[in-house]
């Protein structure tokens, strides 16, 4: 699964790469390690506003959620069951697809005979790229606060990724980003670079 990624590019670099403008560039903080369980705000592009880079919180909040406890279970969503799981079904039906802007993600591999797992960085030749996701703006019924949230969609691992983990995020090549937003068409996994971190 994907619970850790990095986005170390500047706001300007992301704007140039994705041909979109930051909604609030001053609030964006690049980082070598985004930990999903800390529910950070990360840069995404939604189907609703494809020319805008917004900051959304990692961990999808369905409209029916009473509080944020569910976010621990909605960091990732399996592509095979998106249309069935209540936590994600509504976002699929409403075409709430997004691009999550990263420049790498991390996975850990259990090594026989070693106590510690080996950490790997998976990227695309050090360039920013997009992961497929779903988003929702959740309204806290007690305070009226609107919290924008997202989840990363995962799929079975590619042949290159399989020795490390059985699943991986859906990586969108540049020529497939618009297709994902408009139709939800997910590509086959592209070539990736794997390095021990």
C-alpha cells in the first residue's frame, strides 16, 4: 500500500510541470517524507478545477462520516473495489477524481534474516508525477468547517515492484492524467525507478 510519499518540488516547479496555478502557494510546504498517518495537507488537482493546485488532507472523509476517525482507514483505496466500498463508492459515483502530485513514494521490504525492513524510494527519474486519487470536501456538522480530503488509489504491483510489495499506487503518465480526471481510465503501471533509501 502507499502510506508514505515525498513531494520535494517547489510550488513553481509543480505549476510548470502540471500547467496549473496554486490556490494558496504560501501554505504549501515541500517535504522529503509525507506520512499518511499524520494526515498532512498535500498538493492535488481535482476534476472540478483542473487548472488549480489545491491542498487537501490525506485520508478521505465520506460525507456521512461523523468525525475524523475513519481517516486511518481511507488513506488508500483499492481500484478493484472502489465502486463497492461505502467509503469510496460515493466519490466514484460523483466522479470526484483527482491527481495527487508527488515525486516519489516509499515502501518497505522484509528481508530474510534481518530484523529491520529495507526502505525503498520509488520514483520516475526524479521528476514530479501524479498518482490517481479520489477527493471529497467533508463538512463538520458541529462546526460547519469544510475539510478537503483525498485518498490514493492502489492496484496490484507491477513486475518490477512485486519483489518489494504486492500493491502499488496507480501512477499516471503525463499523457494519461487528463484521461483519469475525465473518464477514470487507469493505465497499466509505467516504468519506475527503485532505489534503496
